[in-house]
C-alpha cells in the first residue's frame, strides 16, 4: 500500500544523488547541450581538496555550524527555563517566541537586510538613539558580516530549539528537583547536577539537527551577502552554488557537495556518540 509513496520519495532523493555522483567523477560539456563528456576519476575531488577556496569555505562552514549550535541552544535553554515557570502572560510569551518560525526564510533574509542597512537600518538607528555614531556597516566587513548572518540564523532557529527543550524540561520529574531542594541544593547546583544531565538526551538531537541545517544554509546568505565580502560568508553549500551556477563547473560543484556530505556525516557521528554518552549519564538505555 505504501509502495507508490516509497518509490516517489526514493526517486526524488535517489536520482539527484546518483546524478551528482556521476557528475563528480566526469567532465561536463555544456555545448551545444549539457552532457557528460568523459570519465575523470577522482580528479574533481583532488582539485577541491588542494584548493584553498575549498578549505576556506570548510572553515567558515564549521565555525558557522558550531557558533549557531552554541548560541541557539544557550538562548533557547534560557527561554525554555523561563517558559517552564508559571507567570502572568506566559501564553503570550510562548506565541511571541514562536513567531520567527512562521516567517519564510527569504522573507526573514529581506527583513534582516533592512535591519542591517547602514543608513536606514533599525540597528544603526537604535545606536544613534543611544547617542552612538550608528554608522556600522554590518554587511561590509568580513568578520562582522559573518556574525550578522549568524544572528539572523540564530533568530530563525530559536523557536525550534525552544519547543524541544521546553518539552524536555516538562518531562524532568519535579520530585527530583524537590528532593534536591530539600537536601539544600541551590538553583545553580540543581541545574548543573540534575536538570542539565537529564536534558542532555534532548539537547544533543537538537544540536544534530541545528548543525545539519547550518551545513545547508543558503537562502539567508544569498539574500544578505551573496557569500561576500571576499568569501567571508561563503560556506561549502554556497560554494556549490557558485561553482555550479555561476562558474558552470558542475564537476567541481558535485565533488564539493559530496565532500560536504562526508563532513556532515562525520560530525553527526561524533554528536551521535555524545548522545549515547549522555543517555548513559542520564540513566537511559
């Protein structure tokens, strides 16, 4: 009964994967029409692994992924701890936290373009209101442009992480926290020795999901910086776009795409090992 759906999904994923693999080990002739010209073996992969541009993009990708995970989890955990308490207006705060999740990625990018505008943007206007110069070119410097994109992506993913962390917090037994309070454990010790270890099996899958999406980030970079300035925001995924659709080097683009996949799998394997360790620490199986 499910065979038609399985075949459809398999076709959607299998055909691009196989085609990309073929392109990665061949040279492509674009004239007079797109066709595979000849087999070149691992030459495209070797070219990428010996190219400084590839390693620069790999460094940007890893840094972006790590910082996205850290910032998003820390902020989301703080918000989830707040939302886990009972206070007036909690329902309104929960709805407000979820709003960024409802904004389409491209619309989110356009919104942040206006926020980061050097002359008319909200951020510089806010700085001027505080008495500062307010002349920061948010998307013009190499370091500040990368972190500006990072801020936009963190804002986008906070609702997702908050939902999962809040759900995990609500599963932490109250009796355990109450017993710790009776034994004299303060808020910090209770959080460090009880809440955090019990939450690790929830946090690690969230980090895995965030990191995978950080590896795939494209739309926000495309709208905000187009990979610039001077490749400062060019991740591996954006490098694939540049090689394939700006330079029309589909062999190199396909090889880069597979190298990005390998990098993602290696990171997921490491995070998976952390998940197993966290479950053991939390007493799970």
